[in-house]
C-alpha cells in the first residue's frame, strides 16, 4: 500500500460537497503501477490537504518502485 498526500484548491465560486482527488503512480519507465482515490468536500475558494492510500497493480511492485505520482481532482456536480 502507498500513501499519497496532496493539496488542492477549489478555484471556483461554488462549494463542491463531492470532489474526488485521485492519484496515478508511475515507475521510472513511466509505466502506471498503481492508483488511488478518495472523496473530499471543497468550499468555494478553499485550499486543503488530503490523504489517500492505494494498492499497487501487482504484487511484483513495491512502494520503492514508485518514481512519481500525478494527482487529479474531479467534481461531478453540475450547475
């Protein structure tokens, strides 16, 4: 299991009660080796830190194989 700590900002003027931060983990060759996601709420203009944990895609990978992580935040609320 790998823990990812991220920080995001709601740069809109709308509160988002259901936002989904997610992370994709890559090895040094750029191959996807794991992912994780969580659910958070972000008030309008709010910046906050969040944590999420995820598993690697194969038992042949270890946390030390993670070279870099890309974090994304999506929101499914429509206005």
